[in-house]
């Protein structure tokens, strides 16, 4: 049964899509079967892959009940990586599902039919705490929270943690935080050491050891992260 991991932070430009795509690549390099759920309507993840030879339905078709998740999944690599693309059509789900019962658990229900086919399912969530992010939290076993290493490290974090706590108490009692992932680390900035210290002081053992550096090899960084999390 695949482990479902949501990459969540309502703050933009912290590295959610980068984390999802490069962690997925690192895991497939370790011979794992990985499914990426692109739940961000503004994501440009599709630009990273050659999809010209495949025709599948957008993820919104599944989320709005017109198709199964399998209808929305395409194989994008020969080494075990698949993806369900979201795109701008997902914006309609947040509108159409407002009066729908169990609207926060649509993705969780859809994943039941496919999760046994993968080792890991990674969910790229949008930069909001709206219905799509709630679906990501309700479906996930674990959460990775990317934090950009700059002066806005705690911006919106209290609200995010309250939301995670609410979901774990109501919709998804198995939900846990795998760790806080520090991204965009620039060792040349004087503020970096101060920001790192503040993050560790606040979140302690939940801070992941792997640092995503601003000038480093992303695949190397995320291979280290995959080893830290899943070895």
C-alpha cells in the first residue's frame, strides 16, 4: 500500500512544486513507483514533462465526479513515475463542491482505487488553505512543510498548523507531520544562520536535517531527503 505524502504550505514560493517533482524523481531513481497528484491549479509541473504523446483527462474530471483517478493518470517516465495533472480547471472544483457532502474527502476516496499500485503518492498542494488543500490533508498519511529560509519563515505558519490539527482531529486521525523542510538556503547571507536557529528552536526534532540549498544540485538534495525520510 502506497504512502501518501502531502507537501503543504499556504505561502507561495516556498518550494512545494519543486519538492514534489524532485522528491518524486529521487524516489523513482531508487526504483520506487511514484504517483504525483498535481493539486495546484497554478502549478507549472506539466512543463517539466513531455506529455505530447499522451491524452488523459485533467484531474478536475475526477475531483468533480465525471471520471476515475485512473482516467487522469499518465506515465511520464520509464522508471516508474506517473502524474495526474491539475491545472486551471481545478479552480472550478472549489466552486462546484461548496454544497457537496464529504467535499473535503473527494481525493481520499479516489486514491483508494490506486494507492496499492504505488510505493509513494506525493500531493502538490496550492498556496491556500482552501478546499483543495483540505483534500490533500484529508488524504495524506504524512505532511512535508517546506519553509523558505528568509525573513518570512513563520508567516502563516500558526494558521497552517491549526488547520492540520483540525483535520487530524476530525477528518484524518492518522495524519502526522513528517517534518519541516528548509528550502532556498543561501549560506552566503548573514541572516541564514539566524533563520535556521529560529526554525530549530521553534520546531525542534521535526525539522528535517536535509537542507535544500539555493545554489545546490536539487536532485542531490532531494535524494538526501528521500534517504532521510524513507531509508
